[in-house]
C-alpha cells in the first residue's frame, strides 16, 4: 500500500510539476508579449519625438525668418515715420515763413495805403 501511496503521490507530484510548468510557460509568454508591446510603443514614441524635433527645427527657422521680416518692416516704418516728421516740420516752418511774409506785406501794404491817401 505504501507503494501505491508513493505512486499516487508521484503521479500527483508530476501533475503539479506539469501544471507549474504550464503556468510558468504562460507567464513567460505573457511577459514576452508585454515586452514586445512595450517595445512597439517605445518605437512609436521615439518616432513621435523625432517628428516633434523636426517640427521644432522647422518652426525655429520660420520664427527666425519672421523675426527678420519684422525687423525689416520696423526699420522701414521708422524711416517712414522720420520722413513724415521731417516733412511736417518743414511744412510748418514753411507756413510760418509765409505767415511772417504775409504779415510783413500786409503791414507794408497798409503803410503804402496810408501814404498814398
């Protein structure tokens, strides 16, 4: 009888080993699958990062171009503003001269009228 118990326990032991091996094999397969999924996700993220870096470089170049255009336009605006100011100052000086001359002429005309009468 001890022999039978020994055989039964040996059969049970083999069955447990087989179950353990099956479970460990399944866990290994799950771990391999999970690792390959994570690798795939990491590759996707790396591709996205590379694309973002490329986009960042392109945007940096565009920003530099726009800043350059802005500086040129600001310079042109400054020159135009200076010219407008210069023209306005010259025209106001010109008007002052005309006013001075007209006052002088007016006074001279009045004196001439007075002397003629």
